[in-house]
């Protein structure tokens, strides 16, 4: 951890000087400051004086072995906005937000290591249920730059494999990928394309640039035509901007207009629960000749509705728990 509380209860950064008598801001256990030439200055739990309280700095894999990528992403933001701790009033569980921008009421979670589905859902639901906006930013670059593999040689988008999907139209054909590692975790969460929740990917091939996912379709994903560069001048609203915001400004506007003026992703997260199967056929003008393929698409549409109902039920359960706690 890079932040601790001093004896006066002030939040201090390990790189700002020498400190003693500090405690962990999450669990209250004593911490010691470690300074060295090899690793960055940081705080660590004093195992000799450790209490028995479960600490998120222990079970959060990203904080146990924080990567240089994770640190670099956080350093784009002021120190007071990093490693902000929130407490779940219902359970007492503490959550460490990588970055919390108070003015924008927005939490940024930079995810380098693997993450369990339950932890992803718990953290996501916690912040959204508390009324904060949330952005997940996943590192999908090749961790080993010398790694040689078929994908490494022929796919230049990190761990995203190019997917020439028939469901992607016009300029979106070049923005359609197979998401190798994290898809199953994310698709169990809320719909990714909405004004208060966003999932973005980092490939490492364009500098510190992220791509927002605007569609989860079958086994492929589609990312925004607009790329978001992480910088000290980042406009947080870019992480939530709907694709129609950029269609009026970018060079692919003509291609969009040639599609008949349709905006295929504008209302992606408000599907009509009438007959999604036939709507998708009409929307993408995709004649289906193979009856087996038609059945597969129909089952995928049903599974999509089931996932949305599952998410809605979880939120209702959380809201009900809050109401019972207040009583």
C-alpha cells in the first residue's frame, strides 16, 4: 500500500517522507514503511502486531502484488484521489477504489491480474448501488513482451483477437474482437453500455490508450470507434460518452450515414422483450439459411435476457437489504 494513516489520523503517502507509528487505513493494523532502491517506497502490515481483521489489501490480488502498469495508471491522478476506501454499511466490508474522482462521483478500477466473478460483482454492485459511477479498465496487453505465439504474431491488439463479425456494420467491422480472458466475468454484470457504467480495455499497442466496449454480441465484442487516451488532461466524461457523441465529429460519419442513418448501439441496453430473435435478424439484415444457426442465435437471445433478469434480481436483493438495515 502507498497510503497509511499517521498518529494524527492524517492520510500520508510513503513517498512523501519518513513516517512511523502509522496504521493501515482499511483494517487499522500497524504498518511499517519500507524504503529501498529496488522497490518503490510503500507501507506493509507489521506482522508482529497484526490484528485479526480481514483486510482488503490482503485479498485484493492487485494490491498484494501491484504491477507497474497499475501504478502508472493511478499516477495520472492526484494523490488524494488514489486508493480511496469505502465501507459497505450493510456488511462492514471495505472496498479500495483505485481512483475516486469526487467531483465527477466516479470510481476507476484498473484490473491487471485475474479476478473472481464474485469479487467483480460485489465491487460493481457496491459502487453502483451507492450511486457512484463506475469504470472498469482491464489490461489486456501481452504481459511478456518477448512472448512468441500464433496470436502474438498475427493479432496486433494484445489479447483481443480480431473478429470479422457479420453482426458488425460499416466501420465497426474493424472494431470487433474476441475477448479471450475476461468476457465471462463481465457479461454476468450489468449491461456495459450505459451512462453510469463502463468497461474499457487496454492493449498496450497504442500507448496508454483505452477502448470502451459498446456491445457484447455472442462470442465477440465491439469497441467504440473513439479511442480514449489516458493522460493528466483526461476528460472523465469520455469514459462514459455514448458512441453517438463521436459519430458527429469523426471521419467515419459518412459510413454511418450510408447505413441509412441507423445508430445500432444507441439503445443497446434497452432491448424490447418482445421477439428479440426476429428483431436482430431485421436489424442486421442477416438472412439465415442454416436452421441450426437460427436455433443457436435464438438460445443466445434467451440467455441474454436471463443474465439481465439475474442482474436485476441481485440489485433488488441489495436494495431490500439496505431497507431492512435502515429499519
